[in-house]
C-alpha cells in the first residue's frame, strides 16, 4: 500500500461508522478498515491519556451532575470504556470491580450506572471486553496462519511460548530448520496482525526486530494486513518485510538442514543498531 493511500484511509476512519461507510460504498475489506481504525484510536488515546486523566476530578463532578459517561467521552474524543474506568475509579470503584461490571452491566448497583456502562460498551469497539477479545483473536489467527504454513513445509521451529524465559526477546517462530530465500537465510519469523505503517514499523524495529536480528540473525516480519511500501522507515539489513499475499503466492524457500541441538543463531556478526525514535 502506498503511503498516500494509507494516509487517506487513516484520515477517514475517525469513527466506527466510517468503517461501515467505506466498506459499503467503496468496497474496502471491513477487517482491514477495522485494523486501521484501531491503530488510529489507540495512538490518539495514548496521546491524550494524561490530558484526560489530569482532569478526572472535574469529569467525575460533571458525571455526578448528570452528564453521561459517553457524553464526556465524546467531548474529549476519548474511548467511552476508558473514560468510564477513570471516572468510576475516582468515585471509589476499584478497577477489578469495574471490569466485573463491564462483563455484566446488570450487576452494577444503580440503574443509571447499568444503562451507561451498557452504552459505553456498545459504543466502544476497541477498549470494551469484546473489542479486546477481537484484537487478541486477530493476533492468534495470524500466528496460526504462520504455524500452518511452516507445518505444511515441514519447517521445524519453536514458538514464543516455548522460548519464554530462555531469551530476553522472543519472536513468534524461531526456526530450527532455517529457510533460504532471495540470498538470505531466515532464522526467525514475527507475525503482526495489523498494518505495517511507518509508526508501527519504526516501533517494531526498535523494540523487537533489531534485538531479534542481534540474537538470532536474519529474519522476517509478516504484516498480515499489508504494509506501507514508501513509508520512509528503513529496516535494518537482514530483516525482510512481507505481507499475506507474499506468503501465499511468492514465498517458495529452500528448507535448510536442522541446526544442531542448542544452536539458535548463525555465525557472530556485528550487532545491528537503530537510531532512537
């Protein structure tokens, strides 16, 4: 995807209703639009979080005087569920109890609270329990697709869960039988169930891809919903960016012999570096 096309979609996906409009009128894949909308909202939420939190006393006062949780969230263009959590914590409802109410609003003690928690849940497709479950399932589906692809080719690998505690950073698949492709030897593959836009790629390079490269050698990251081709973010030499279509139609690697037991990286190389964000 070109940067200009991505930015245009990103700009238009301000609300959940925009997802339906673009899917129905322009034929875009609804799941792709939901992913882009999710990335936009989570970034805006991170940017605004402390601005909203610093005003929580005033917000709780306004809620106590009759404004609804959703109305207050709309005023700040902030996720309703997170707004509800902040205000109710200020009003003495612990976070654990709040999420119990969100799981079953009918258990909330007052009719007004029950109604407003239901409204916040229904309006928030990202930070509600249902929204979080959707995002988690999307991530699991990407990992399952990768696992099936590797299993179909008899590629031996260890999963992130199997590696946990052994290394400081762990990719989704550390290959025991490396793949030879396009002049490179692929020792690991990372699965990302999102769009690799410049913000995400830059973040992943710094936090994951460079550490993987230094620990395990050359590797690959798959962005299942595509990536921005001309985003201006340089990935370090030895890390390939691919998408779902590439896996399905183009990736025909040679499977190397298994690495010796306990061997997890190629010959020593100079550590890769990346400029600070």
